[in-house]
């Protein structure tokens, strides 16, 4: 017996034939419409051509769906029917018809992320907890604006099947630098950036400084500024420690003396470049493209910081920005993680289900991926969309952008051809999303007014 047979590769196919070859006692279960792992060797032909190797095989179609509403299933059926090489089937359900699929158009990825988050908050006001919501995307790079928007709203989330944007090394370095400038006595962040890029402060040196700080009940930064405590170090190491201490001290003094409107984002960009951080990233990355991507991620964070500099002094702007993107400590508690929005790639979502699903970035070049035309994998991209659609149990939101930033420039985008394959009568378009979500106090007042009217 073999499950998920559509995901088997050539070696597994041969192994199954060897095991079943004598008695022909074989049962396989699979769905060719969910074959989405061709890039790692899966061969859909193993399932489609089964009768060639086992002529007497009995095929049983399992077409009844127990998850999704009929609106969602009709959309999925229409999309996947465009694939020519497949086993014909038609999903149906005994469930209700369900709500129409919501399709929204946005100007850019940031607006799309904000619109999705606003909708999640609107649903929450109508009794839908975060844990019933999932946001699906094609590539990991799409998570950044979504994570940023969720953090600004202090919405808990779990990222599945990829690395959080905020867990990437370059972003952790960026945050450590900014946190150290606000509070140099924060040992954790100071220790991270002291020798990033290398400036003569080795791990051994930092361990000795940390040991002295614990012994003297001082911060590491406090030890660095105390000549007496630095006596045990060699002259060259001592100079490196003093230079770093002076760098942080003078930078903080300059920022604290700067006025509202100081171009902090541009200044930090130059600061990182002058300190050699960008050159260091290029040096340690395997390819120039990978290094450029990491630097681009830092500069994207700097652009997100820019709005805060217009109305605040540099230190206040940094503080407000960090508070905005840092989830409350209580969100880290294990019991709280159960109620969280799920962020997940389409390749990771197979086999899962969520009452409310948001599929974002439905544009040519993303889904279908730009490589699909040259590699001849358009059918697999369509199957990926089919899998994503059928994760939704009750409500399905689709969205795309008319423009998306590439290397700092907003480039025009075109809607995915897969969107055109969903019948118009199954969707309702919403080019303008209601952006204003009531505060908790305003919502309570609204409900209080309703209750007073109905007695």
C-alpha cells in the first residue's frame, strides 16, 4: 500500500514494482491534481500511467470533498480542468454553497499586506479568531510585508515552511545595531554587533568582557568604558575595545542632538556602509546576488523606518519603530501561540486546512513562477494554485498587485492567468478595501448601542 503516490519518484516506482511484481497485490492512493513536487523528482506519470504496468487495476474516484464549500470547489474544478494531462474528476460536497470568493487588487505589496491584515481584524471583530486564518504565498520573499503589517497590528502569527524575515541574519544584525544605539547596556544586542563586521573583538575577547561584567555587576558596555577593568587585555585588543565604545558613544550623542526630521534612514545606510557591514555581507555570502539580496532587505527596513523620522527625533523614531515591529513578550508564551495567524508557503500547505484562507501575490512571474515558461512547468504551477484554493474551508480571499518593488523600484505587475480561469460568477471583486478598523473601544461602543436598541 502506497499513500501520496503522485509524489513518488523513479526509484520509488521501481521499488514498488519489485515488491508487487510477483503477486500484483498493490493498492495506491494519490491525486494527480496535487502533484506539486516535480522540482524534487516526483513523477506524475507514475500515477497517470499506472494501467500500463497493471492493466487489471481498479480505479476508484474519491470525488466527495468534506472540507470546502461548493463555491470554492467549483473554482478549484474550473482551474484544474485547464490541465490537459490528468485523470478527469469533479469535486463536490454536501456542504452549503458558501460565500463568493473575494478578489482584491492593490497598488503594491505593502498595501496588499495591510489590506489582508485589516480584513483579518475585521473578521476578528465578527468572532473569527486568528487561529482560523491562514495567509498563503508562493515564495518566502513575499512574507516580509505581511510580517511587518501583522507586527504593526500586534497580531500573533506562526510562519510555517520557511524562515521568518525577522529571523534572517542581516535583519537580526540591523535590529541589534538599532537596539544598541538606543540602549548600549543591552548585552545581548551589543555582543551580536561588537565584531560584526570584524573589528578586532574576537569571541574570546567578548567572553572575557562578559565575565568581567558579571563579576563587577556591570553591563559589557560599562566595562568597555572603564580603563581600569581593561588593564588585563593586550594593547591592541584594548584599543579595539575603546574604539568600539567611542563609536557607539559618539553616534548616540550625535543622534540625541539631532532634530525632528533628521534623515535617519539615509544616515544609517551610510553608517552601515562606512562601518563595512555591507562589504562584510558580500564577503561571507557565496554569491554576489545573495549578498545584494541581504543588503536589499536591510535597506527595505530603513525605508520602513522613514515615516517615523518625519515627526520624531532620531532616538524617538528608532524607539517607536522598534516598538511597532516587536511583538509583546506575552506573545512568546506557548499557550498564546495556539491563537495565531498561519503564514505558509503553498508547497508547505498540502494536507492542511483553514476556515479562512488568503492567497496573495497572484501575479504573472510569481504564480505562475517566471521559470515555469522556460522549464515547461505551467501545469505544476496550476496544480499548486489548485492545492492552495482547496485549503479553504469557508471563506477564500484572493489578491494581486498592479505593482511590486524589485531592487527598490516599483515595477508593473499583471494578474495571474490562473485568476482568469475562475468564472466571474464565483467571485466578487473589491478593488477598494475598507481600511479603517475600529479600535476596541469604538467597537464596544458600537455593540453597546446595538444592545440598547434591541433591549
